[in-house]
C-alpha cells in the first residue's frame, strides 16, 4: 500500500476514460427538457450569437463568460443543444 498517487498509472487513466465513455453513451440524448430547465440561457446564447450585446441589448445578472462562450459556439456551429453538450463534455474530459 505504499504506492504513489502521482503520477497516475496508464491503467488508471485508461479506466477513467473507459468509464467516462460508457457513462456518456449510456446517457446520450436523455437530457432534461431544454426549454423548461435552461431556456433563458439558451435564448441568451442564441441572441449573443446573432449579434446582440450582453448588458446592452440583453439584461443579465451574472458574469459574461458562459453566456459569451455559448454565444460563440452558437455563432460557429449554429444554435443547437448538441454544440453545448459536446463543449461541456470536452471541458469535463
């Protein structure tokens, strides 16, 4: 039991990557309702992606990072929930 914790072994990393892949595949497409659960965030990202300015054209109480990032994704890939999901999975991985 005197194993060092850092750096992790390749088998540890491979096991975590496999678990991540299995969990993503098991839940793919079974997300919550986008309109009911986070409709305002999608609307704001859509409007920012269309060219509106945060705080000038759109009222928002929180910081601009996530809204502007989502707006950029919508501008690059079109307004879709899939673009946000893939972006979030890349951040999580």
